[in-house]
C-alpha cells in the first residue's frame, strides 16, 4: 500500500472529536491560569492603588511629617505642611490611577490577541497530533477490507512517527501467514497428482483452527 497522505483531515469525525477534547481541556486550563494571574497580579496592584490604601498611606505620611515638625524648636506651621502634603499626594495618586488604567487597557488588548493566537495554535496542534492516530486507523480499515476481499498480499506500512506500529506489525505477520498458507495450497493443487491432492491439502489445513473444529 502506498504510504502517502496529502490531507491532514483523513478521518474528520475522529480528528474533530480529539481536537475538541484537547482544545477544551487546554482552553479551560489556560482560562483558569489566566484568570488566576489576572486577579492575582493585577488585583494586588489595584488594591495597592485603591482610595483606602492611599488614604492610609497619606495619613501615615502626614503623622510622620507632623511628628518631625513637633520635634523641632521652631515649628513652621505643621498643619499647613500636612495640608500641602495631602494635596501633592492626592495629585500623585490621581496620576497613578490614570497610569494604572492605561496599563490595564493595554494589557487586556494584548491578552485578547494572545488568547486568540493560543486557541488557534492549540487547534492546529490538536489536528496535527490526532493525524498521527487517525492516519493509521484509515490504513487499518482499508487493509482489513482488502483482506476480507481476499487480497492476502495486503500489508500496512506506516510512517516512522505514526501511532499503531505494533498493531501494523501484528497484522502484517498475521496476513503474511495466511498468504504463505494459501500460496502453498495453490502450489499443491497445481503440482500434486489427483490421488495425493486431498491428503496434502488436509495436512496443510490442519495448521488452522476454525469455529467448526
């Protein structure tokens, strides 16, 4: 049999099922990983830039500033200094939130394209991998049909990295035995005189066990 397969979809139902199963598993795994990374990493960033966290940090900074002023002999209006600190930090926190929003928007776009590319890559990989299984199955089905029709010269030849090499070898050994036996019977029928023909054929047939034995 010719060992050439030009089309990757040699058994569409089988390959599609395998591709869907593998793709769904990988998509679920990637989805869970993505959600975990997103809310794990970006969630902590958002919390660190939240109003409550910033407010607490501002209060702490103001208290430290007031404490430093209170230790000095001359206190140049610590309350005004604290108020100025509040305003500066408020402006800084607003800019930080704006930058964070830009980062999140840019990251979401990148994640979307990466996710689409990943799904495409997983689908192609699934088709390629299942082709190594579906291809040999097609060869097996054709070889079994040929053997059923009496073509005992049929052999299965798979590519080096295809699955099912052991099955193909077992089939070739089995069909080779049948081929040799039937060839021997034909030779006996051609070369043996009529009187000895029945005995020799019966001797050759004793090698086989059938359901009627």
